C-alpha cells in the first residue's frame, strides 16, 4: 500500500536506514486471520512477531476502516486534526516494523518498551517533517503538546501494559521537547547536527537511549 511505503521511505530517509522489507507485503487487514486471542480486540494496529528456527515471522495488522479513513484524508496531502490520530496509529505500526527489521538485520534483540519509545519519537519527527512542508508557520511546540500532553493511554486497551506505555511516552516527550526547541531556529527542518544526533539516537540500545535523554534532555 502506497501510504505505508511512503511512511517507511520517510523513516528510512530521516534515519539513513538501509533498504528493508517492503512493509506493504506484510500487511494484514482481516482480523479473522489474527491469533484467536486478538479477534475481539478493538486495537486498529498490531505488530505480530513469531520466532522461527531461521528467523522472525512478521505481520502488521491495520484495521481496514483505519486505512479507508486515511485513503480519504491522506496525511501526505495534508496533516490536520481530522487525520492526525489515524496518521499516528499507522505510523506506529510502520515504526515498529521498521525498527524491528533494522535490529534483526544486526542480530540485536528489541524489547517492547524500546519499540514504544522509538515509535513515539518517530510519530513526532515524521509529523514535524510533514508539517514543515505543508504548514511552515505552525509551531513545533503545538505538535509536541498534541502528541504528549493531550494524548492519553487507553487503559481499557493497554491493560497491565498501561504504565509501560506512559513511561515510554514520558521519556520520548523529553527527547522530542529538545528536538522541538532546535527546530524553531531552522524553519522546523532540523539542522544537520540535530539530524545526525537523531540518527545516532535511533541506533542506541534502550538503556543507551534512556541514559542519553537523562543527560541531555
């Protein structure tokens, strides 16, 4: 699907990533094909991972109604209030898929917490990129508030993982607050030094990310 490929290409460009598997080839839209435990789940995005003797088996579920809404209001054509939440849901799935694939290429394990932390950063950075092209006068501070102050974890869906999601969002908010401050001085396109820092951050381990944020953000 073109929308997902464009998100994947955006992440690859921002983070200078090698070519990976085409996310659209792993897309699932039929909830009946998911594991039985997920059939009744209201979640519109779910990354499925299974370890096999010769590697990982992946699938990215995105609800068909989510994709239909995004087809009507494509965030690449215009990111605004009506499609922002849907954009973030799809971006989160592509972020998980891309990050897991990158680390699998380097034979490095990835925790759920690490996936969630990086996905929150990716949602902010990709939205910043889109808005820089579409709405160059919009403040990155407003975007930061929308993603981190006005968005809340759905406890009914997250269940016992809700505290983990909140912690990941809190650390990502600190890191992205630093990025937003630097973007203000460069028409919201990050200067080369900040982009290089962002790429190094992507490649850190989970512990390395938290230590970096604690020292610098």
